[in-house]
C-alpha cells in the first residue's frame, strides 16, 4: 500500500475509505460495498459510521482495524468508529462500479433489487467467464455468507454469485 | 426495567449463540460438502446475531463486554431456550431443530422489529433478513427428508418425537419478558404461536409428516430462567475452556 498522505477534511477521509478494500474480495472498496454510511467531524474527532454486511461477517473486524490503521497513517489520531445496524445493509447500496469490478474479478454481481425478494432459483445468473445465461444453482450458500455457488452449463465452470440481500 | 431488559437481551443472545455453536459442530462433518458449507454459514449468521445482542447487553452494564458475557458466565446464568442445547443427533434431528427454531425466530423478529427499543428493533431488522434464508433452507430439507426414502422419513419422524416437547418453551414468557410488555419492548410470544403452528403444519403436510395434534403434551421449560439440561454444561466446558484456562488471552 502506498504511503501517500491525503487531505484530512471529510472529503479527504472519504477518499481514504475508497482505498480500504474488502479483505475477502480485494477489488471492492468499503465505499463500493456501501459499508461506510457517514463521516462526521466533531471538534477535531472524526466519527465514522459503518454498517455490517452480514451479522457474522468476520471481515468486519478486519475492516474496522484497517480503517483505524489507514487514518493513523494520515495523522488522524482522533477517531471514533460507530456501528449502525439500522437501516440494515443491503446490496442495493453497492455502487455501479463495484458491481463492474466484481464481474471482472469473476464473481457475478447481485441481480435485481433486494425488495424484489426473488428466490435464487428464479433468477437468471450470468456466467462471469463465458457470459452464458444457461447456468444452474448448486447451493444457496457458498464460501462466505454473501455468496452462492453456481455452475455454468455451457463452459462447465463453477462460479460464485454475490447474493442479493 | 434495566434488569428485565438485560435478561431479555441475554435470553436472545444466548439462544442464538448456543444454536450457532451446536450447528458449528457439523463443520467438517456434513453429509455432503454443500450441506457442510450451508450449515456452517447458518451457524456463522447466528453467532453474528448473538454478538449484536451481547454487545447491546454489555453496553447496559458498565463492566461487561460481549466476550465476558459469552465466555465467563456459568450454565445457571445462561437463558437460552432448551431446544438450542439439545445434541444435534443425526442430520434429520439437526434439520428439524433448525426448522422449528428458525420458524420461531422468523415470526419473533418480525414482531421484535416493532419494539419500542430502537436497538432491539435494529437487531431484529438485520437478523430477519438472514433467518428468512435459514427458514427456507431448513423447510426444504424437512420436505426432502419427510417425503424422501423410508429411512429418511423414519429418522425425521423420530426427530419430531425427540424434539416436540421442547417447543412449548418458545411460547411461554419468562417474568422479565412479561415485565417488558407494558412498554412494548418485548414480543408477546402468544401472538406469534398461531403463525408458527401454521408454518410448521404447512411444511409437515408437504413432507408427509404428521403434526402432533394431541392436547396437553407436557413441555420442558426452565431454559429462560437458567434451569438447563445436562447438555449445556458440556457445551460450555468446550466453548469456554480457552477463556477460562487463559483469562484475558487475546489473538
């Protein structure tokens, strides 16, 4: 990681957050994921409000630690990280560029909006490798809470799908 | 009021933790890889939900942390539902236990979302999203096993016999639950019983299983008040060993 220092206004802090990546899916920043909900400045202390993705996601502790470390590197010693549970995190908050990055990385991004409440079997999930829509659901649970396991019927490769949540 | 709230949150935290812990006993031992992964993911969700509750409970007590609450309390201080501590048994028994508890949590969190306590409402909102998946997955498995082979049908029928007498406790409020009803903080569990019955009946019917219709089936109680089966002691001995043998240890 480059040790370039950033401007430490609120805008600057947002930029720093864009360089903190999900430890499990390192192409996505925590801003792409919609994990950072708000950044406030109270006197000289930054209050960073984050929201957890899935309740048991083990990456959240690592992310909080990385936020602290990155801000310390930029001489922000006074900071508070608050966790906000409501409104509950949803994949609807994932940025468009985040979804593109997922696809390039080889994980199919969420299809549709979370309020559609469609079952996984009803979705048309595209293979991120050969782009065929002829795919099948192997398991609604994958290697992490956020992913489901699919297989492409055309190229036969298995792939991960980032579930709509 | 604070003590009632503290105990209520612990009841929810403990049930999720013990349920998650039991399910995690399948990790590495699942019948097939996908099911191993699925049940591990569900266990992780539940433990994550318990963390939210423990963090809230700890914030109400000056000198507690989520870890001290989870790892340093003894069996008589735990308030989890008895059904969560019952051993997993075979796949059928685990599936049925997960189905019965997920159905309960589904309607419970739907209701808790309307709690006057903002934090409980927030935790319920988040947990409900995940429990919806748990309920779907376990319902499908109950149907698969019930309407499966002679062996799977026999095993899940046995599971119903073994577990049914632990379902009553879900709908019997403890004193601290009743005390919180006045302020619309807690869920009135008598209100969700019909929903739960309906869901279980529907899934059992599709699974060609008989819903126990007998009146006045004797039900186990006590979990919510710290009166547990012998099983909890063994769970805690394993789960809490490290923290108790090396107090204050950290990664």
